[in-house]
C-alpha cells in the first residue's frame, strides 16, 4: 500500500504522541511562516529595486551621448557606450587636487572622532566619578540643539581665532568629540563585562592600559561603525567647506562638484560621471564593511 509523504510524516508525529489536531496546527503555522518569509523577500526585492533605480540611471547617463540622454522612451543601456565622459569630467575641474584636500580632511576628522569619542565614552561607562550621569545627560541634551542655531556663534569664534580660510575649522573640532559618537561607544562599552577591567587592575594595569589593551580590541565593530559614520559625514560635507574655505585650491570634491554644476550644468553626461566618481568611494567602502557596519549597529542597539 502506497503512503503519501504527508501521511508518513503525520504517522511519525502521531507515533511520538502528537495528536492529529496539533499536527494540523503545526503545518498551518509552518505554511504561514513560509508565506510571511516569502512576502518579506518580495518586499525587500521591490524596495531594493526602487532604491537602486537612481544609481542605475546615474551610471547609464554617465555613459551616454547628449543625444541619448533626452530620447523618449528613455534608454537604460547606452549604445554606443561613451567612456570618454569620465576623463573629460575629470579634466574640467582640478579633480586630483580636490581629492587630495578631501582625503586630508576626512583622515583627520575620522582620527579625531575615534580618538576623542572613545576616550570620553570610556570615562562615562567604565570609570565612576561624581556627577557622571548628570554630565552625560547634559551631553545627550546637546543632540537636541539644531545645527543652524550654533552656526553663527561658531563662525564668529573660528574667525576670531584666525581659522577662517584654513582647514582648521573642519579638522580640529572632531578632536573634541561628538555627543552621538560618545553615546554610541558608551552603549557598547557598557556591554563588556566589568570583570575584565577588574582582572586587569589586579594585574597592575592602569586605566589607559585597560582602555588600550582590553576595551579597544573588543570594540572593533563599534569603532568601525563610528569611523564609517564619520567618513561619510566628512566626505559629503558641503556646508562646512563652503563657509570656511575661500581659496579654490582648498576646495573639496563636494565644492568641486558644485563648481562643475555652475560652469557645465548643461552637460548632464559629464555631470553624472563626476557625481559617480565622487560617490564611488562611499559605495565601495560600504560594501566592503557592511558586515562590520551592521554588526556594530546591532551590538550598540541603534536602529534607523
């Protein structure tokens, strides 16, 4: 007598003492979970496609001729492919000089943010001192102050110090920490068992030694996440260089792209090529570090 796989499976569960009604409920829940997972994957594919359309359009436009850009219906895959748009876009602005300025600012901003925020977060999470929690609440309250409110006082301060027209207003403030970075690292440092620090103290390790030899190696995901946030913020910063830099030789890529738009805004193919070259480092860096980035966000409990 031939038995279907479903009857065989049902027979196994009944032989284990599982009633037939429970078997039916189990199979119903299994189907619902499978259906929910399938709907979730379809939703993610649709949303991913929608978010990828602007990037795909930018890449396609950067490889088109001027005649192909405004054809209707729109052409997604250019034919022929105009690779010359990229060297022409680079030659229209001092691209390599702007790239050098941007890398200089980004490197110092990321270094300053990681160094200052990690030390401050260690003090707020691993060292007990009077008024620690009150000071931390005051620090968090600064997150609620909109950036434009402090723009004019900050500009007056930096101009009084003689920093206007230099890179100093862009690269020195990160060495004094940021409320968001301190909060992010503090949340992660608090998840590290206190017993590790106590054992290091018993072995004669100083607070600096505990921070450098115990806490820092265990905090690589959180540090990588904060470093990536700092990199993206510095790389795409437009307002800061626009306010504090005067000489075109000091311009960053964001300002260079704006300058390109002003001078050659009608040449959309080269504008898209220049925009893609400016955006490419952030895209590549995100794909290379996405696992560490997601792990850091998960461990620190930050969402959205």
